[in-house]
């Protein structure tokens, strides 16, 4: 494979010397200096204790010539904490390469590719690099246009597994992933149209994985849950988008055949191995310790899965509404059922909570629960006139037994009239920290976040932006205040100073297990930031002191520890 990639690179460069084509690309590079700070928990990792520096870089190259499209991406990780925030990862190589060619109605893609079926419920190959996710497939994809209204697509490949070893050039998981999808479009008249689709995905395990899973089942499962793992799992989805005037309706239903999944059921047995009780992962035991043999166990179970998703939208001048609902039951599809954390997912379930952007409104995020959730979301947008607009959002997520996992109500109003732009917001949240952060015996977090953002434009280039946010809660770390001041000189310069302060320092130190002499002193998390842009190049430098928390993108979340140090970023395109 390494020889093949070297040959591919040489061929591209050679052709480029003797023929006229088009080169384009972009670079994203990050550098970190880690400053040990035990008062906020930024310690006890290789970076803070001894390595001190780390970074990442991604260089994309695209070349187009004579109907051929070539793509290549060089990835570099040096003492990086992105794959594992508690460890240091180093590796570099070709993380992505692709060749595409259109032959009449047939499109051929070889190499790595990103794609999805429907909403992604049964298959989505995508990248979220700052969550250490790169689910590209390495293989072959064929797309054929049957006519102007129907398209069929088939693909086969293996998912990339980038962080399993230091040299990760084109490393993949061993299971094979195959898929087929048919998509159509039918315009009934100027007001009514349909866009139906059907998809199927097959994931096939190899002998070593089946034997490993079988050994785990034999060792850890009770007789009542013993079964033989299957080599193949199949997932099917049927979806349709209906558009009528200003109204849009999307419906999707998906089914997955039974396979070995890590069950959320805890089994309590007596000393003879007899099952006394079983209950959900978040259940509260009623049996005393001397009646229990061992701990509560999470076992493999052979279960099918289902997903039902609906989204309805209506929009017209000055008003828009979107309503969503989703029911999920036992729907993880992984390249390996044993794969941990957020890597190795073949599918993607769309999130059902608002994707917030303010510092304190993102303190608590709802990760999609692939084993079971009932979720609804409503979003209303309105514009009273050229100056006043607003948004109202509500989301509610429970498990399949009705226990509350997450609830949010968010109100936003905006006023815009030169030179002023004022935004005011109010967020209310209920957040099940025990489920989302796996913290046992902690209460439901109830938080209230009022905030405002004010922008004053001195002229077409110069502006001053201020943010003020307050988070009120009696749970977790308690109350927070966040303030930011940013001065911009478009299009080149931007300067900002921010501070996030805990108003309950004693509670913060107790929850963080940090020992200090004075627990009444407020804890400050400063950010000093400057950026400079020149044409296609942008550079930024920041000193950051950041508390631990949950980092989410599109409903995919992971815990990140506190950070203290300096961050440098470089972005360019050509």
C-alpha cells in the first residue's frame, strides 16, 4: 500500500509537469504548549508532566485534469491529545487518498470516500477531526444515473482506523462494509414533489473478531443470555422527503437485524447464579450487598434495532417552524461491537437538541443515546421587521422507560440597527449527568443561563463585540460567569479577552478532587486571543485556561479534561 501511494503521488506530479490541470488545497495546523496547572486539574498527562508541546496538521491536495479528480490528505499528529485527552499520540502519513472519474452516467470512486444514506441512520462515513473521528471508507464506490430522476449507488470498503498504532498510513478495521442505495426525485407539479429513497448496509465480521466476541459471551454472559455471535448484520432504511408549497416533511424508518451488542441491562444474581433482578443501566438497585453475587453486570445481548425519525418544516416570509421526533432502540452499528468510545461507528443518528455556540450554553450537551431514547424538538423563528427577530427552541429527551435525560427551552431575541446589533437569550436546561457523563449517584442538573451579546460597528471595518453570560445551578460545579470583549479590524485583525469564573469555588474544588489551601478563592479561566488574516492565510495565537467538560459536535460527545497553555493555529487555502 505504501508503494502504491508513492506511485500515485509520482504519477500525479509527472502528469502535472506535462499537462495542464488544476491544483488546489488547504492546510490546517495547530500547535499547543501545555502549562501544568494543578489548581484546575491540568496535570498528570504526558503533555503536562514532561512533553510540554504537541500539535496536529492536515494538508489537503486536489488535482483535476482531463476528467480525472485526484485527492490526497497528509495527516500529522505530534504528542497530540486529540485521540486520547489523557495520553500523547504521534503519527503521520497519508490519511486520505481518492481517484474519481465520470464515465457517461457512471461515476467511479476508488480510495477513501465520505458518504451517507438518508439521514445517516444506517450508514454515514464522515470526519470530525477535533473529536478524533475519521470514518472514511477505503474501497470502491459506483454511482449510476438511471435517468434524470433515479440514481443507484453501491459501495464496498473498510473503515479507517487511524489511531491504533504510530504509523497509521491507510490502516483500516478488518470487518467489511457493503452498501446499496437507490434515490429518486419526482416533481408532480410546481407545488408538489417527492424524493424517496431506500438503502441497505451489510457489515461482515472476520473470524478473529467472531471468536473474540464468542469468548467474551461464553466467559461473561449468564446461561439465559448465552448465544453465538453472527458474522453478518444487515440494516435497512426507507425514507422520503415531501415538499408542498412552503411545507416540507421528511420521514425515515430503519431496522437492524439482531447482533451482539453491549446491553444496558444490569443483572443481579445470588451466590448460586440465580437472577434476582434486572433493570436498566440507570436503574437504582433495591437488593442489599450481602444478597448480591459480584457487581452489576452489563452483558452482551442478541438484539435487533429500530429507528423512526420524522422532521416537518414550514417557512414563509418572517416565520419558520421545524418539528422533529425520533425513537431509537438498540441501534448501534459498529465495525466491532467491542470498539470503545466514539470511534468505529458505521452509522450516525442525528441529534435532537439545539446545537448551541455560547460558552455557558454549551456547558451541558446531550449525546445521542443509540441504545434507547425518545426525543422531540421544536424550533420557531420569526422576524417582526427589519430590526427585530427571534427564535424559540424546545427539546425533550427521555429513555424508553420515560426517565428524563435532557430538556432544554431556549429563547433568543435580536435587534439590529446600525451601528448596533444586540442579542439577548435565556436558556433553561435539565441534564442527566449520571447518564451522559457516567457519574453515579449525582442529581439531575437544573441550569438557567441568561446572556447577551452587543456589537457596535464604528465603521465598515472596525467593530467592538461584548458578551456577558451567567449560569445558575445548584448542582455540579455551581454558578459561573463568562465575559468577553472583542475588537475587530476587518478583514485582518481580531483581538479578544475573556474570563470564565466559578462563583462557587468550594464546590468546584470538591467536585474536581483538587486540593488547595484556599477553597474560597474564585477560579478564573482566562482566554487572551489575537488573529491575523492576509488574503487566504489566517493565523491565531491564544493563551487558554479552560475547565473540563463535554465537547460535542452533532450529538457526538466526549469528555475533555481541563486545558492550560498556549494554542497556535494556521489556516490557508490555495
